[in-house]
C-alpha cells in the first residue's frame, strides 16, 4: 500500500503528456481502483477524536484516472452514453456482499465502494470515490456524489442529493455518519457533516452558507474557516424560515429558508417517530 501511494503521488505531479508516457500509470491506476472498491482506501476517514480527515492520495488517484482516460462509447442503444475509459460502470460484487441493485436505470461508477447488504432502488447514481457502508439504503432518484462518505444503516430517501467534491484536493467531502435518516428531496453539500443518529426532515438543504438554528440549545450552527457545518448527533432537523433583512423585505413580509433543530432523539426514539413528533 505504501508503494502504491508513493507512486500515485509521483504520477500526480507529472504533466499530462509525461503521465501518458509512463508505462506503469495504467497498471497503478487499476490497482488503486481495486483498493478503493474494496474499501481499503477511502477519501476521508473518522479519526479517534471524531474529526473526519481527508486522504488527498485518493483524490489524486481519481484525478490521475481522468487524465489517463479517453472518451469511450459504452452503448449504441437509442440512449447512448460515453465516459472516460478509466471510469466504466462498475459491476460490484453483488452476491459476495449481498448487495441489491434493483433493475431500472441505476449506475455505480468505477472507484466507488458498496458495503454489505446495501440496497439501491432505481434510478440512483453513486459516483467515483464514494463510500457507502453496510446496510444502507439509497432510494430512487438519489445521488451519492464523488468522495461522499455514507455510514452504516443510513437511509437516503427518494431524490436526496449528496454533493461531491474532487478539487481542491484537501477539501473535505460530505459525511453522513451511522444510523442517519435523510428525508426525501434533501440536499446536503459542501463538506457538511451529519453526525450519527441525526434525522434530516424532508426538503432540508444544508451547505456551507446555511445557518442552522438549534431551538433546543438556543444557538446557531454554521460552517467556519476552521471547519464544516456539523449537524449534532441525534438532532432532528426540519425546514424553517427566518425574516429577510432590509426595509423592502420587511415591508413585503419576505422570509429566507433555513434549517431548524427542533428536538434531539433519545435512545428509545426511532428516527421516523422523532420526526413525526417534531412535525406535530
């Protein structure tokens, strides 16, 4: 593994013309993909202190693949598609990991990891570098963006959009920790971290510029220059609004969408029950 990582670092620094001349480049990239798809290398990992640490080598490996690849036509059907030949659609080890990808237009790109007992409902898409851990559900019309980190027993409901990131190299991806429920039509972007057992209600949008108003603890959570927006463990988040600033906004009663933490789950409260109680 150390030798592979060192080779990726060296190849990444080469101009494209020189990279294409390296006889080992394609073989190195193929070995890199094998490690990522096996879950042995991932774009970010949780440290002992709970902070998520980016592994720049994974992003560099992915970017090497884009530079090495040439566009290839993968289908001549009435709905053709083409992509870099270094990133074909992946055929995950479905039976070995008991993964279900239900027929109907779903796709998992090369360089993504699916854990044991993952279920994917059609159509959905999992992009390169993403990590989807055991017993997670990716529902219809959901996107798991490049390098996004999804924990165990997560439910990504229909039309959820989990943003991806490849560059800048050091930018952290979106992280959804274990046992999180994300309601339909949510969007979670720009390195937001959703801590374990949180519930994100239908239609909530979270990104680096979203203030989240914690009504329980009477505080406002925001991203900063030192860290991403973090949704605390067990928080139940629902859509809300706040007054827009300025005389014109006040005169017209205008509001800006925001997110509200209305309660926290306890150990005896299921995700759906917590959300239903909060909405009532």
